[in-house]
């Protein structure tokens, strides 16, 4: 699989969904493979580095490539091969359409997200 795209409707306002998904350590609450998450600066901006530690203690650094408040955030992994983008669209009655999109330039995606992962996100957003 070279790309993985999943769209879900979240019953929260766009500002809450956006803020929750970019704020450490919130990934640890909904992405099973992330045990620790931190950034090198706050607020997040282009060039911010997210340091993600998995359950085995392996560390991945992902860099913010693009960010538009309440619209999108895109990361590129240090290897310059993996890309990940979240997009946010407002829906009636303070709901948000959240799109998760991950792709690789070469090879295949390791452990692609499933709808189960995004359904977990829906449950943990405060």
C-alpha cells in the first residue's frame, strides 16, 4: 500500500479537533503505536519537530511541512519518504470532517491506520 486515506465525522467543533490532534501528548491516547510524543517548540509551526517514541522505545522525528490553523497540518518524516496530512472541514452543528492521509514515495506503508484508529480518536477528544 503506497497511500492510506480515511475520513471520519467527529462530533466536535473544528477548533477542538485541530487543537487536540496537534497537541502533545495527545497522539498517545489514540494512536496505539505511540507511547510518547513531544515537540521541540510550542506553538507548532512549519519546521517544528515532533519526537515520537513507540512502545519498543524506537524514536521517529517528524517535521511540520505545512500548517494552516483549523484547516490542515502536514508532516514529513526524517527519511523524507513518509508523509502524513490531516485535513479538517467544518460540518453543520459544530461537527468536523477529519481526513487522515498518509503516503510514501518509495516502498509500502508500515502499519497503515484503520477506521478503528480514527474511531478511537473520536472517543478521546475532549
